[in-house]
């Protein structure tokens, strides 16, 4: 397992993608940065971070996925890896906000951005970007965000948390390869933010509506029961949750 440590970079995901274009890259190669100038979240959202205070990393996962239908299983594996690493340091009230934000109570502490490169014979190489707020304390511009330090009132060792995440991720990707994913799905749903509770959503037309989260399907779509008791499935770019 190779680790590349950078002082500053525009995007660790883009750096790793660039490496893949020019050379063979070892599975589970890790890129970390003290500062990232163009970090991205889901749907192009900007993710800003103070230098040297948070985990900024991208991890190459290959030899795991070989069909499009299994892509969301990697999202589940990454989410559960972060959750389990944080449980070890007693972070409370952890949950996964669909599709892959990590929450403590109602505050976001981490985001995940997975970018997939489709290769020959159906093989897929995945670049797993993780941003985890660890020792930053100022979130004035991000009222729904917080950090491990704000929650626990102590500093944390960034590299130790990364090692714990990667250890779990290696274990979970083996389960995906062996098609042992039923327990992963079960754990994901048990941790799903607001599952079974009335939630306000907003669609692409800025229309708000009430729904109750039922589950996430195999394609990663959110299944929501509407007020007429019908169940609709929504993709990542189709709705957002108001909370």
C-alpha cells in the first residue's frame, strides 16, 4: 500500500486520476494533502478546509468492482469504514445521510466523492475521495458542519484515523469481491439518516414536498413514501433533503 503525501493540491481526486493516465498505480494507493484548493463534493459542491486540520484523501480501489450494478456497494463500504473508524474514538450519534455524507447528530462531519473509471472487460477503477473534518473548529460559513474536535473537545491524530478507515475499507471491499454484501446493506440501512421519519425534500424545480425514507435500492436511488402512500425512487441529482 503506497501513500503519497502532498502539502497542497487542487484536488487529490484529480491528482490520482492524473497518475492513472500515465502509469500503473498500485491498488489502495493513498493520496493525502494538508491543503486542497478545489475540493469537490456531490453535484459539484465546493468543500473548503483549513490547512493541516482535516483529513483530505483519495484512495484508489481496483480489482473490486466489475459491473455497473455494484457501484453503490462501494459507497456503502466507504461510508461504513468511516463510521466504524469514528466509533473507535467514541464519536456519538453517527449516521449516513444519503447518498454518502457522514453525520453526527444533525451536523455533517464528512463527505465522500467516488469517481469511477470504466476499463476493459467491465472492470472499474474507483477513486474514493474523503473529506473528514477533524481538528478545524470554525464553520461560520457552513452552519450545518462540525468537526471531531468540536464534538469531543480534543485534538485527534489525522493519520491514525486514516489508517483505521483504510483497514475497514480493505475488509469491506473483500466482501464486495466475494459478493458477501447482505450485511453491508443491512448496516447501511440501520445507519441511514432520517429513515422512517417524515422529511421535507426539494426537487429540481425548487418544489418542496414531504416524504418518509423507506430504503435505498441496489442502484443507489432513495425510496421515499409520499403523502398518498405511493413510493417513488429518486436519483442523487433529483432531490435534496431539507433538515
